C-alpha cells in the first residue's frame, strides 16, 4: 500500500473516531493478536502492534500495523 493511501486512511480513521486525534499521555504496546487494524482494517499479526492509549479523553485499545502507525503519527503532527 502506498504512503499516500495510508495517510488518507489514517486521516479518515481520525475523522471517524476509530483512533484518537493526538498522542495520548501514556501508551502501552504489545505484539498484535490478529485484531483488525484501526487504520486499514487488515488483520494485525504479531508483526503489528496492539496499542493501549490513556489520555485526557479517556483511553482505548487500538490494533495497528507498523506502517499504519507511522501514517497516524504523521497525521497527528500535521494537526
């Protein structure tokens, strides 16, 4: 998948509330366990991440691929 496509998908996931708009105050990560990616909806294997966020707006668990995470970080920095 192209970088531009991932950026568009990250922007859409943020807009639709599937993933937070900004970095949390705290974040934990572990290897993926097969859940669907919060950005691209693909299965997140052990090569991806399961992120758990805690911040001002609460928290949540967000499975995400490494490339999708990079696109999300880029979109957060551009906001």
